[in-house]
C-alpha cells in the first residue's frame, strides 16, 4: 500500500500521542509539522524524528503532503480545515469538527465538492471496547435496544491542563469538549438522532486555574458548564446524557449503559480504546465481563487517520467521517438550543452508523 504523507498542524498537549502512533502505522508517513509557535513544532520534530518543522503556511503549501491532521484549538478548527481542503489535501481534525454548525457544513460540503476526505475525532469508537459493544448489539445479545444513559461529570480541566482557558470559551464547555466521545459512541451503536431536549447552566462564572504554568489566573466562563439532555434516536431508543464541569466531589455514575429487551451492556469509557465490556442478560443477577472481540484496545489515537489512508486505497467510506462528525456537532448545539428556547430541537442532519472494524484489524493493518 502506498503511504499517505501526513502533516500535523498544532503541536500542543494532545499532539504527542498522534506523533507517536502515526509513526507506527505503516500506511502513514509523518513528513512535517507546524505550529503558530514554530519552536513547539521544532521540539516535536526533534522528539519524534520528523524531517520538517515549519510555519502553517509552509505546510499547507507543501505538495508532498497528502493529508493534514488539524490539532489546533476548537476556534481554529474550521479555518485550518478549509485552508487544507482548498490546498487540495485531505484533513482529519480533533473534535469538535467546528465551533458552529455553519462552519461544520462548509467543511463537509467543501470536501465533497473537491473529492477529498474529511475525518474527525474521536476515533475511540474504533477501539476494541466500543467495537465489541457494537458487535454484541448487532449480534442480538441485548435484543431490541430501548434506552441508553451517558454520564461525564468532573470538576473541570483547569486542575490539570496547562492552558485551560479555551475550555470555557465558545466551542468549549463539557458538551463540546467531552460530548463528542459519548455521542459518537451512541450514534455508532444506535444510529442517528432525530430529536433532542436539554437544560443548561453555568454554575461558576469564574474559574481559578490550579495547574501550571498559569496557576492562580482566573478564567471568565463564557459557555454552559452543566448540560443535561435527552435524545430520541431514529430507531426509537431514548437516551439520557449529562456532561458537566461542575461536579466538584466526583461521581459514581457509569460512563455509558445501553438497555435492550433481552439484556443490558456497560460500555467502557468512550475516551479510551479498551474495556471492560460488561453484559447482563435478562433475568441474570450479575454482570459478566465479555472478552474484547476487536483490537486497538490500547491508546490508538490516530487510528481514524489510518482508516482514511486504507479507505483511500480500498475505495470505500472511512469510518470517523465528516457526516458523522457534523451530526454530532449539530446534536451538541441542539442541547443548548433546546434549553435556550424551552422546546425540543429537531435534528436536520442524519448519518449512517459506520461499518464495524475488522476483528483482526490491529494485526492486519499494522
């Protein structure tokens, strides 16, 4: 298979795992990296043996680069994606696809117009844990899915992230930061969403950073930090989701559970790739851990980029695709709109649940 040559834009906190993994995927070759702070790009290039560190402009103009991995902050996602597509390059962007629905549509439409691929994190749903859960559902272990719950409750990233301000601006907050993991997993397992209800609040209008190097600085919060929502899937299943940065004392709620006519599943943390996957059939007293049927159970960020490379070679759709990412983006806005307007939000977009990963992909793809 001919390698897809990759350039990475954005060399901040999340970039290290992308550099590490993409260097090990034989269908990919990381040939350049860029950052607004070129010294950060140079540091990553030295750390991971990348030949070229440069400005964003130089990377986008480089004809040797086939695909751009966009790891900029959310506010820059759309601009960088559109510039990469206009430069004739495929693009894979960290979540969310864009801050606004309008920009999200522009990205997806421009990619289709130019015959290019657009992919978007998270790709955790391609890992062994969620793929095993999807297989169990498709194989009928829980019968007809009837409901799901999803909970992400924490005290916020200002306690650990080195530069947490953007989490509390437009395109941030717990729904836009962590919601993509949960909603992508649910859509992959249960299909598209048709209708949404929601309530939101901002519990603390200011946040104090307690991580380094900005310890003690205050953040003005410009986005809701506690979102409670309901989802109606086109299949008829009903979902409940809470995402919050306002839970200071911790929570014992499960990450994701899916309930069916014949049993229930505890789905693993969708911000990870592995297990455990727990199953309880109708009438059973205890949960049973199910061995993972699929690979990529370790931290495999970048496997969505690998899937794009293989999809290009195999002339098939890729899984972490723009339609899925846009559907999730619209849903996240839908919770906020439903709360602001005091009524249900009817989804305008839809998407296909991605095809399951091959069960032996971790051995045949690497």
